C-alpha cells in the first residue's frame, strides 16, 4: 500500500498539463487558484520534450528521438545501460534521474519559489504502462511487451519519481509530497486489441511504490478496470468523473472501502477540454458532483466522503488559452468552496 496523504477535505487542485508557454506564469496561476493544494503543471506547448512520455524519457536506455517519435534502439546491445538502472534502483541512487529545464520547466521554476508551508505539493510523471506502450523498438513493437524492458522501465520511473519527491522536500517547506503516475493507457487493461497484462502492471506498481516515501497516486482519464486500480491501493485515484463516474461507481463497495482505509479520490468533474467546459456552468457541474456525492453518501458517512475527496479538472488542460485554462481551474476551486461551505468538509 502506498503511503496515504492527509485528508484533503474536498480541496481543489489541478491535473497535468497547462497551455502556458511561460513556466513562471503557469505556476503563478496555479498558486493563485489552488493555494491550499497546488500542483506542478507540465507545459507541452513549449515543445515536444515537455509532453507526456517525452518529458520523462531523458534517461531511457537506448532512446532515439526521430520524426516526433520515441524509439528504443533494439539493434544495439543495451545491457550495460539497463544494468545501470537496476543498480541505481537497488542502491536508491536517484540523483542521475532528475529533470533538466527543456523537459520540465515548470517543475524547476516551482522549486525556486518561496512557498508558504503546505500540507502537500503534487507533481506527476508518466506511468510505466503509458510510457512503455508509446515507445517502440526497431520492429515497431511497444517495449512494454518485452518483460525485461517493462521491468527496467518501472524502475526508471521509480527513480524519477523518487527524485521528484526528494527535490520537493529539499527545496520547499512542503510537509509531504504526492507523485501521480499519469496512466491513460490503463484503459487497455482487459482490452483484446492492445492488451495490457495485469501482473506486469502490478509488478511495476510495486517497484515504484517500494521506492517512494511520500504519496503515490494514479491518474487515468479513461475507463479502466477500476477494481484492479483500487486494489493497488494508491494514495490517490484521479479520474475523469465527468465522463466515467458511472463506470467507476459500479465499484462502489470497493470505492467506499478504499476511502475508509484513507484513500483519496480526485473527482475530475470539470471538463478540461474548453469546448465542452463552455457548454457547462459552475452550477451544472456542481449539480453533477452532488449527484456523485449523493450516490456514495447513501451508503457511507458524508463527512468521510468529503474528507477523502479532491475536486479537479478531468485531465490536463492543453487546448485552451491562458484565460480558458484559468477559468477551468477556477471552476474546480469554486465547486470546492461550495462543498466545503456546506459544513461537511474540515478546515
């Protein structure tokens, strides 16, 4: 089980990407809208190296960047480089796995801030499933289907996640850290078209959880085998509740047990795609959230539900301008204020 974080009491925070190209402005907006539970955004509009998978690929053995794609060079012997990852994992040598500015400008900018004491600071790295399904070998086969490469990849991600949490601890006054694995490809669990093996996912999760000392969560913005994901016992499960709440709530018994054990659900109730967001209002989104809340609270303590919930956009915000992104984040913050104003959520 990952370390559980302090109950967030229905506070609001963000998920992944922002459309900004200036890391300072991006972090300014995050800190203004989410002062109690900030997160460190990614900025893929600055360039490909800051987009998902690419931004965590710098230390991948045998990495080839070609024609806007990531490849693993399987034509050469990568044994020595792979053994280095194994040894670093065993020795907990995370220092070579940090970010450079061209891969994570907002992360590095946030580390320069004189932040007030915070209960938690959230960041994200690409999860091993999504990473491994997006990088292919010389035969155009996803490296996640190679058991040895999948094993190396999970340990590489573990080292990067460990570097992130240690950097946050050393550079800020944050009491605790939360690293989220960005895993949209978990939608392939159980798929007959692009299958992902449950056992490989479990082993990779255990590798990462075994190296992390703070909170470790999962974000999946598509429907997946939620029973399996809940069974991993992450600190936080972040989902697109606007679209997939119905499927998620089919596992209500497991969700309730998970929250009772200290797990947090980040309810992505605000559409991150601006065209969809523009068709809603804060009132309509608030009502959608209350319907989810009512369904679970008919069977669990509302105070516990509020304590173990976060309010977020559905996913990263990329296809909007700065004003649109701020409006989406502000909608999440407003829903949080309304829930907390009901008296159910704590301080």
